[in-house]
């Protein structure tokens, strides 16, 4: 799987900071940065069971966090 390169075209009279902001947003939304960071170091393949267990733990943690935020009133 290859990373897709993102590009932005400068609009007329657009400040450089705005251009950089649009580019950064586009890169974040594409997910390329997270993929690159994940691939930076080699990781051994996990079995299906291990992947499932990790996903379940992650889901439970997320639900607990959301529940805590509801209790606090955020």
C-alpha cells in the first residue's frame, strides 16, 4: 500500500500561512501521516485473535472515557 501525495494550489492573494494550514488539514484528513508513523518501525504480524482482543480492549477503554465525560458534563 503506497501513500498518496497531497497537494494544494495557491489561490489568488492567499497568504502563505493559509496555504500551509490547508495543506496540513488535507494531510491529516487523508490519514497518510498516521500510516507513515505506524510504518516507521517494523511490527510483527498479529494473529486474528490478538487483533480482536486489542480491538475489544480499545473499544471498552473508549466507552469508559465517553461515560466519564458524560458524568462530568463535558
